[in-house]
């Protein structure tokens, strides 16, 4: 599988997010909750949706960093994930600190949650 993250690997419409959020909660960590729709996917591969609210991370640089790290972790593991829509929603405020510490904290948790979704 190519290492790109094409538009087909992302959720785009609000209805897609709503279906996933109304679905079942797959995994929960200290920062994120992973949700997926109840209906099985059509075989289009794993797709990612991100919800990083301003209430949890007030600065745009922090929100963008979190999204970038989650996208990269998902891109690397996408081939091993089951088909479906996966929405990562930030539910807790990350610990204050440097961007490097934020990246490390987010990557550890996302890798853990992805391994719960599809053990390699």
C-alpha cells in the first residue's frame, strides 16, 4: 500500500461523523475516544475522522499538532486496520508542556488505541 494519505482515507461529510458518533465506542484512552458506526463498511478501506475541540486545546498550533500526529499514526497502520470509519475524538485536555511532549503523549496513546482496534 502506498504511504500517502489520500482523500478517500478521510471522513468528509457531517453525516459520516454523526453516524460514527452514534455508533459504538471501540476504545477509550486518557485523551481519546474511538467510535465507529454500527453498520459495517462497504470495503472502501479504513477511513479516519478527527474531532479536536477548541475547548480542550485552545491554541491552534496544539490542535494542528495533535491532528498531524494522529493522521501519521493512522496512515502507517491503515493497511492493517479493518475496513470502516474510525473517529478519534479528543475528550480530555492534554498535559501542558512543550510540543515535543505533546507529540509523544498523543502518539503513545494513538498507537495503543490502534493496536486495540487491530492487533498486529
